[in-house]
């Protein structure tokens, strides 16, 4: 149901004067306003790209991240019909769905450089949301269509997609008013934003983070339960924070940022290959105060999977046997004992608290 938004000015004499709505080139100005201050659309958005080219010859007006690391497509209606821009946005979503973290970071850094900002995506995210960029980004994506008007047929289509199939799509309608050269802008969402961001669990097929018990069961089903229990139970006793995701258990540093250092991924493991792991080698090197080359010496065969400023060098491999896992844990423990010895031999005023670093092997 379309609604006609009206605004009245209340005078000192308590009289109402209607402010007339106009179409003064609104959509041509909206993109500039949104890029300058995306909060007029949502405070939960960080712009990471403008006029982003897809692989399907499309151009996305604005590409954003929300505070959960999900990608948000912002598309302006301009002179297109409502149906055209909706179909176009859905096509863009089919491309965004498969964007890798590396590609998203590349888009963001290019955009920041264009703005003259020498910062990484991790830094921009931390500044915007006061939290660390999630290790897994783009696990979900959303679509926001920006328009000054939208026809009844398109409203029905978007409500149908949102209500019936939980497609995260919404329309932000902006209304422009001019009252004696005083410009006013109003915004109204077609669908309640909370409904789009937090769809009902009963209607949602998206998998939530696995529990520790579920990860152990997956490791058992994939024939790597003994190796998984050995490595995970030893690492849990280290001064690491842990959490689970949709595919793995993650061990993070005990510092404020709690950036991921080590992942065990039973869901991608098998009896033939062994237990899959991913290590943020640069971070582990800094955490243990040990050169990266020295750490790789007591790891099984590894291959690089990522190297970015925000993550450093990331490698992956497999613990094919309990012996290979034990070798890694033993060498890691020797490093830990050496660090503990160094710490306790520091002058008291410099000594850090490492009471939790007790040998476990």
C-alpha cells in the first residue's frame, strides 16, 4: 500500500502550513549525499566502493559493509522504472554473493585510495564500528534500493520476496520538501529494517555457528576425531580466546583485538588428507615472538592462501597423523616454555603476567 508522506510546519500561533513536496532533481543529488554521509540511509553502513563494476557488465552505485561484515548493495532508482532497478539489484546480488574476502578488500582499498585515505579495510571498519573486522566477511548480503517514488507493483514484489522467501531486500524512499528555500529531506523504509536484518529463525534456512560439540561430531564423521581432540584440547589450554563459526573452531590472541590466529576446520577434513588447519602465520609469529620461518619448520606441508596488510600471511595445511600433530604441539610448547623463561627473567617492573602459560604436554 503506497503512502503519501505529508509534512506541516507548526507556527508560533499554533497554525499548520503544509510544506509542498517536490522532485527537484532529487535522485541526482542523493548519491552525493549518501556517499558524503551514509548515515542518512543507515548508521550501520561503511561505504567501501562507488560505481563498482561487476563481472556481468553492471555498475553498482554504492557497495557497503554493515557492522557484521555483510555486504550491502545500495542502488539508486534514477530514471529507471522500479521493476528495472529491482531486477538489476537482484542481478548484482548474484555477483556479490560469491565475492571473496580478498576481492572485497581490494575494492575497499581502491576506493579509500580514490578518496585520498591511506587506510586498510580493517582500520576503516575499526574506526567506523569500534570493533574488529570479522574474520569471515560476506557470509550474507543485503539489497537497498533508494528512490523518491516506487510503484505499487514493485512494492508487492519486494514485500513478497522479503516476507515469503526472506530475501534481504528493502526500499528506502526519500521525500524532498522545499519551504521558502528551506530544503528538507525525509526517509521511509518500505519494509521494517529490523525485519530485513533479523529475519525470523523459523523462516530462515541459513546455518548458524556450530557448537563445540557439533564440531567434534563432524570431526568424528570425517574420520579425524582423534587428531581434532588432540590439537583442540591442547590449544584451548593456551592463553587463547576461542569461538566457533559455521565451519571451524577459531583460536585468537588474548589481546584487545582478539584477531584469529589458528583455525581447525573439521568440516573440510577427511581420513585421506587429515585435519585441515589454517594459521595466520604473521600473527602467530608476533604472538610467540618467533620468526615465521622457525614456525613453519615444525608444521606439516603448508600453502599460502592470503597475504594482506590486515591479516598478514595466512597458510593452510593438514595434520595427516597424530604424530604430525604431536610434533607441532611439542615444538609449540617448547617455544612457550622459552617465552615464559624469558618473561620471568625480565626486571619486575617489565614482567608480564603469564601465569596461564603452564606446560600441558
